[in-house]
């Protein structure tokens, strides 16, 4: 599943364990770069994939899937915003990537 290439749908989220692991990994990476909104959304994805809501309470998988899809759309948007900001920041400082 690629967050960048296509809008996520409930049917595209097939392997919740993998989605949860990816959410956990991206949460840590986004924290390293200070992208707090992505970090928060990825933490929620990780929790929903494990069957818990944002408060740690159990949630049924069907509603969890819908939350994950909505959160993936938010993550995609926030990553795009962060990328634009960072590219502008580096460009202003004449850093070649």
C-alpha cells in the first residue's frame, strides 16, 4: 500500500498488522524531523490497527478501518506540507540535496 500514489480506501487496507507497524515506524521518523502532526496521526493509525482508539479503548475493526483510511489521507497531506516546507528551508540556505 502506498500512501503517496493513490487515495487510501478501506479495501486497500488489508494487512492491519503491517499498517500498524508502518504507522509506528513513521511515527518515530516524523518525530525525529519534528513533524508533530504526522507523528500524532501515525500514532493513531498504529493504535487503530491494534484495535484501540486514540484513548486506548477497544474499538471494532470496521470503524477502525474507516479511521485508518481518514488518517492516511491526513498523513499524506501533512507529509506533502512538511516536504514543501523543508525543501523551501533548504533552498533558502542554498543546501543542495
